[in-house]
């Protein structure tokens, strides 16, 4: 295995093991894509927290 990559294996039930390599050094575009993806994930999580927080507040008033 080359030292410039990281091998990740994921075991999926009834399917086996999926292996793929992630390079340690990402290009600037790959890094930006990863950052954008994480930002969207984080925003979706925060939106979900806000939604359920509002729901609980609303339910308490009924």
C-alpha cells in the first residue's frame, strides 16, 4: 500500500467488505468540495435541531 493513501474498509451486511483509498493530500478543489459537503451536513443538522426544539416548545404550550 502506498504511503500516500489511506485504505478504508466498510463491512456491509449481506454484501461483504468494500475497500477504497483516500489520498492523504487532497487537491484544493477536493478540499473545498469536502468543506462544502461538511458545511451542508452541519447546516442540515442545525436546522433539524432548531426544528425539533421549536416542536417541543410548541407541544409544551398545548
